[in-house]
C-alpha cells in the first residue's frame, strides 16, 4: 500500500512541477516546439519504416564501431602496461649497474688522488729532480716510475 502512495506522490509532484514550469511563456513555447518536432518525426517514421530501420542500423553501426575502437584502445593500453611491467626490472637493473660503475669510478679517482698526494708528500726534492730530468729526457721515465708506484700501491691495498 505504501508503494502506491509513493508512486502517486511522485506522479503528483511531477505534474505540479510541470504545471508550474509551464507558467513561463518561454518554457511553454519551447515545449510546444519540441512536441511538434517529436510528433512530426513520429508521423514521418510511421509512414517510412524503412527510414527508421536504416537510421537505427546506422546508429547501431556507429555504436559498434565506437565499442570496437574503445576495445582496441583498452587492449593497446593493457599491452603497454604489460610491456612497462616487464621493462621496469630491466631498467632497475640497468640503473643499479650504472650506479655501481659510477661508484667504482669514484673509488678509482679517490685512490688515484690518494696516490698522487702520497707521492707528493714522500720526498719533494726527489720529485723535483725527477721532474727536471724528465723535462730534459722527454718525460718517459716519470711515467714509468709513477706507474710502478701506483701498481705497487694497488698491490698492497
């Protein structure tokens, strides 16, 4: 019984709202124009059912094409997400390897700096003599002596 009262109340409220809205002249004219248009379309399609059928088929075809397009887009996005899931660990590994390479390079630079500082602090007079003798000999003995110092220090570490 309550269901009947609810539906009755809804219908009466809708009817009252329609009547109140039709008090406005612009709304009345708009409703009249649209009602005439709907009536004309209904009578046209009643006399030309093939046109209605063709129009509905066109709408259905466009809806199917849109559905297919959306489905293709969803499939494409899904494939890209899966590729990204596969690629992410590879990128992470590459980043880790790059970080390790930079760390190794940094460590090598620090070691080389320490070697240079150590050589400079060993015997400044000996270093001056080697530099002056290398400048007169073309610099080949200095490279050999510094290379031997570095390799001997690397072996001790």
